[in-house]
């Protein structure tokens, strides 16, 4: 195993029977150990999703402990006062993110264990749960692989399956590229299988009840599967190992929408929606997670890009500082820390919009959105020499992104930030015609790829900040200047996260095999820029 075994084993026992017909019932079960007996595939499926909720729904833990000091800064989505050692991901952030993933993995393994104990008939009845569970698990596995590289995977999370035998449960590290291969193989199979899956009525009702992501909608799961495939294939498309596969499979996905539907509009966004407040899955702590310790200050580069180009999303994403007289001002990362701190204290700096984002208690857990899917399609068609199609997807991505932020504001129960400026067709057309935005004004493939990279950066910002950092590293096209930390060997943002200290403590025999590559400067296999 790859962390504190007692912690994982106890956690697995506590949550293995959890899940229920409603979220309220789940909350009751979670606090009542007497209700843990008699888990089912459906209940364990919900329990698995719930165990990972803090990495999906905006939480204090995810934003303040982790993203505030890592991806939000590494992408300059936010401004912050420069300090020594700021480019080394903190041990609390790394350990917590790692532990959360492996607790989540333990729940996935428990689901597999329950499923493997069924008869063949029951397995067929519950097959839809396993396809959905694997898709969701692979989505979050990709995120962890893209932070670290090689991770314990094939043999990890097996303590319960191994009957509590620690000696059998220490997991070796799988190569990151091998994990990608396995996930892509399985997802390609799921994409075909789910289209012909026969689901009996009872299983369909249970799946609708237990599915917190797509509410039992098979068409939405098809879109999730294929859009996730598209994301993974795009991520590895620049490598010699995957380039041919990526080209072939992306072409197959994009040219066969009836067989391989994708998230093409905002109505199909894959999100964990909040339907009522006060439940165990509310987002009431998003405010403190993003805003505490000035974690929501606008970075100068991203704000200037939006202001100069009259971005229709501006008043949805940012708001002026309290003492700014309505002016938009971002924090310059190249200022010295003393001047930065003095500027922060003036309360003139812009911040992320309260009403759209941090104080929106109905803010969803975002998994995949239409704008990012269209930007992936634009990149593919650009590289294939189909410029007109690439342009269409690029401009559609921008329009869908504008619509997405309008949607987020429309579901908010907060009006502190004042009414945003509602985009018109003309303002959107004007934006797309701006020199820094216009596809037609770009004279080369490299310039057009930079436009795609910029729009990913603008769309993701702090909303999908880890995805933002991964794509920023992969594309290498967003032009950002960072303050150099001369007090530390890691004087600029890293290329990856290091492994948590728990690996050296509990999994040393396997860790030593990857220790030589455990450096912040080592690039991941897909980072070929």
C-alpha cells in the first residue's frame, strides 16, 4: 500500500456500506455506524463518489490548503505577495491531496470487491455502475498522474481485498504512460459497450437514484466517457508513444457524434450540481476557501487580458476592489513583496466575483465543460490543417465559455457583487474580432495555438485550476513572467509535484525505485515543450 494502512483500512471499513437513496439518508448513515451492514453495488458506487467530493465540489480544504499555494499561483490566475519558497508545493497540500485520492481509490476497490462477489446475472444487472465508476475513477486518476507522474496504481488500494494483510498490500509504482494506456483502452471499450448495454428497469431506477453526477442519464455518461477520452488523448498527443493513437482516436470521436457523443453544449456539461443547501455536499465553505488570506486577488496578466480586450466575461469573473472607484487592477507578480503588500492593504485590487463564484452557494463541482471540449477540437483540426473547422470550434468555445459564466451567475443566491454587464451578440462579435483574440488575424499555426492556450487559461482560471496548470505546462504558450525566488533552488514554478513524505515512511521499498526522478524540475512524459 502507499500510505498509512491503518488509516485506509479503517476508512474503508467505515465507508464501505455507506450510500443511500437520498443525500439526507446518506448523511444519516455516515454518522451512524449501525447502518453500515449490507452494502450493495449501488450504495458503494455512491459511497465512492462521496469519498472524493472535496476534490470536486469547491471546498475550503481543496482551495485554501491546496490550490491557493499551487495551481492558482503557478498559472497566475491569482495575485499574491511574493515569499521565499513559494514555488515548492507545501507538504500539507501534497500529503492531503495524495491521501484523499488513495482513500477514494480504496472505495473504488471496495466497489470492485462487492461486484466481483455477485453472480454472473447480477453482474450484468450492475454493469452500468461499474462503467460509470471506472470513468469517474479514471478522471481523477488522470489528475493525480498529471501532478506526480508515476504513482502506485495497479496494486494499490488492495488492503481490504487482501484480507487486511499488510505484507501483500505494499504497492509498486506504475509508469504514468502505462496508466494512461490502460485508462484509454478501457474508456474506448466503455464508449462502445455502454451504447449497447441492456439495463433492466430495476437497475435503471437504482442507477438514477445513486448517481450523483449525471442522475442516471446514460446519454450524459456517454458524453462524459468520450469527452474524457478526448481530454486524455489531447494531453498525450504530442508524445511519440501516443501521437498516432491520439490522432486516430480523436478523429474517430469527432467524426462520429452519434456513436461517440461529446459535451458540445453547456446543457451537457458534466457537473455535480447542488440542488439544496445545508446538506453534506453543500459548497458553503467555498467563500473562505478562496477568499481567506487574500487568496482571491486577481493576477495582473489574466485581468489585463480581459480588460484590454473587453472580454464579455469580465464582470462575471472579477469585481473591482472596494476602494478602486470601479477600476480593475491586478497584482503584478514582478513587484517587490513590500510594495505588493502595501498595495493589497489599499483594497484597490480586483478580486474574483463574489456572486458568480466564491459566495455562490449553488456553485457546482465541475468535471468537464463544453468550452474546453471545443478548444480540444480546435487544436486537433488546427494541427490537421482544417483551419475553417478549427476556427468554428475556437469561436464556439468562446461563446460557450461566456454562456457558462452567465449560467453560474444565474444559479447564484448571492447579489453582493452587483449586476454584471450582460453580453450582447455585438459585444461577443467585437471580442472575437480583437487582435489578441481574432483567429483570422493570427498568421501561423503557432499563433493560433497560442489563442487556444489563452482561452483555456481564461476559461479555467481558478474554477478548474489544476486543469489550467496541466494545460499551461503542456502547451507552453501562455506568456507569463514570474518573480525569481533567489533564496531557493526551485526559483520558478515546478514541472510536477514531488511525492508525499508518507511514501518514504510507509512504502520505502517501492519508493526507492522512483526516487531518482522525484524532483520538481522533472517533466511529465506528456510535457514535451
